[in-house]
């Protein structure tokens, strides 16, 4: 439980723009998780990918985000899948790869909508350009 909760706290702290502190919590989550703890991994890895991207480690961040997408495919959690797509979108945005970021955001938005997660769907919509929403 500690690993998953630490990952979720890392996400909340990251959303507040406290990136260094978020990394501390991702480290705790990683160190506390069992090797086969899928839920814990899916809570901290997307945050760690975004932190790495903010540190300028784009290649490492993208690799982690894409590896997490493979991992999350083993889960039936629409929210975890969508969160991982949103993390990849942020990494790609920070890499100035806006078209790819938009694709990842659209995938996340569809998953959030399917799940009925209105708050996260609204946030995903704000990440899309206005022209993309008109399509």
C-alpha cells in the first residue's frame, strides 16, 4: 500500500509544480514496491517520466513513458491507461513534439470519457488545441 500511495502523492505534488518533491515520493514508491506490484508501478512511473522530462532527460523520460504504456496494457484500469497517455503527452510536449503529444492526449481523453472520469477528461481537453476539439 505504501508504494501505491506514495506514487499517488507524487502525482498530486507534481500537479502543484513541486517537481523535486514529487521525485522524492516516486523514489519512495519505487523502493517500497514489490517487483510484481503493477498498481504501484503504474502510480509512480508516469510521474517519474514527467519529472525526467522536466529535468531535460527527454529520451529517458520517453522511454519510461512508453515502457509504462506496455506495462499498463496488462491492467484493465482505464484511468491508469489514460494517466499514462497523459504523461507521455506531457513528455512529448516538453520535447516540442506537439503532434504526437496531441495524439496521446486524444487517446487519454477517450479513455477518461469511456470511464466517465469527467474531471480528468476536462483537463485533457484543455491540453488540446481548439482546432483539435472542433474535429
